[in-house]
C-alpha cells in the first residue's frame, strides 16, 4: 500500500463544493467534488449533537490541532475519507453556515466571524495521509486506525467489511433517523439508527442470528426485499397480537419469538387483557417476560421471575412443618409423607428443601406465608408449575 503525507490542503480547500444531506445527516462530497466524505464502509455522522460538532469548529478557531486525517485514492482519481469524516463534516457544516457555535461569548456562524477569524479558519492546513491499495488493504487499515476515538460498534465494522449495494440500501432505509417509520419500529427495536443498531436488528432477525454470514452472502444484492419483508412481517405480527404498546416490548428478541409462535392463533382482546393483568401483578418481577409468557400459553412462569418467598417465611414454614412432622412421625416433606417408600418418615434439613406455592401462582396463589410449603428438592422439581 502506498502512502503520501499532505500538509498543503486547507479547510477552505476541503470545503469547496461541500454537500451535506440534512435528511440523512450525512456529509456527501467536498474538495471540489473529488472527495467522498462518507463512503459506504463509514459509520453515519454522529457528531451532530451540538457538542462534538461545535467542539471541532471551536478547536480550529482557537488554534488547536485536529489530528491526523486519512484519505484513500481510488483508481478513478476520486478520494474517500478513511478516517476523519466526523471532523470534516463538522467543518463543512460550519463553513456553510449550517452549524452555529458559541465563540467570543456569543452564538456565531461562519458568516458572522470577522475577516481575520474567517481567514484563520479557511487557511488552517490539515494533516492528511493519502493511501492507495487493494480493498482488503484499505479495510484492514480502516479497522486498525479506528481503535481510538469513538469506537466502531460491531455493525459499523460489518458495514465496512461487507460494503456494497446491499449495505447502501440497508443504510438508506434503516440508518436514516429521519425516516418516519423509525417511530413505529422504535416501539419494538432498541437502539440508535445512526449507530446502525436498527439495521443490525433487521439483519439479525432475517438471518436468525447469523449476521456476518447473511451480509457476506447478500453483499452484492441490488435489493433488500428479503430482509425488509421479513422485518415488516415480524413488526406487523407483534403489533397485531399485542393491541396495547408497553415500553417493556422494546428490545425483546421478537425475531426469535416470531419464529416460535407466529403460526399459532391468538385473540388480541384476550391477549391484551392478560398482559394488562400481569403488568399490575406485584408478584411478577420481570415485566419483559410477560409477552413470551402469554405467547406460550401462560405455561412457563419462569420467564416472569415470580417473586420468591423471603427467608423469614421459609424458615418459619420449615420449623412449623418439621415440628408437626416429628410429632406425627412422618416426613416433613408433605409429598414424601403421603408415599410408602423409605422417605415416608424422613426429616429433611432446610438446605435439602425448596419453598413452593401450595396453590400455584399461575392458578391464583399468592406469595404469602399461608400459601407456602417446603418440599424436598426432588418433589419440588418434579412438581414444576402445576
């Protein structure tokens, strides 16, 4: 790979022909149209938070260095930003009056600066390494130089590795924070679209967890119909089964749940009633488990983390059961006492027993001392949720 250090390129040079897409929050072109600011392997512009972007412009006006920037030169003579697109986009936004900053005690944009500050800003040279190499070399270098700053997350790195028409179209659909569908998706999908987290979820669902394999296999696809169609099917199914939105729905593994349950029929009204009932149940400590519990026919209470008996209750019930068992010469496990085996009269230690609901929680039993019994571990585990 060939490299060249350039220190003669100024901010004004880079900002000539600067194009910024306000809808996608994306720096597109600069340096008289020969610089592609955000190639497909790059993350989205994430400095537009009124802090990091402002700090870039303020740093220049205060004479602070911006650090190294890396470009790659393509075979067609165009250049791509390998590292530094966040800084370049921030500079371009300020230079084109799209980024107001606080400077000299008041809010200013580029046009409101005095001539001296404008000249200082424009004439500030950038320290740029330009390299030429194969795609493999460029991607390897991209990974190495991104060990500092705001680290690339897994999906941003995948987008770099598998860049192509598939990634381009997926980013346009699912990485655009201005897409009005983000509000609907956000009820079920957790994450920042600009950090590729919605896109990652889409591919995770359609690939059943094999994100890298799916992106490698579909890298050259010119459409995203399969992924988009599957994602919409999952979202439509969830919103159809559960009438009421609950914040606990966001971020659940809906792709997995869809695969497991979407062929089963549900009455949305009955589902809604059951979910609302469980949401107000003080014994349910994992409200996020309610949706899987209801989808599974209310048979697996383990996903709800139903509140356990406290230690005081357990010790009190153990002493009560054991005292009664000794006086009657039977086992302190009620189920062993009903049997005819060797354990019919066995007195278990507390450590050998588990607390159990006499009337199961799933059948309306409460987690109170009056509904608590101690069973030997063998009987408790065989009893399950009955």
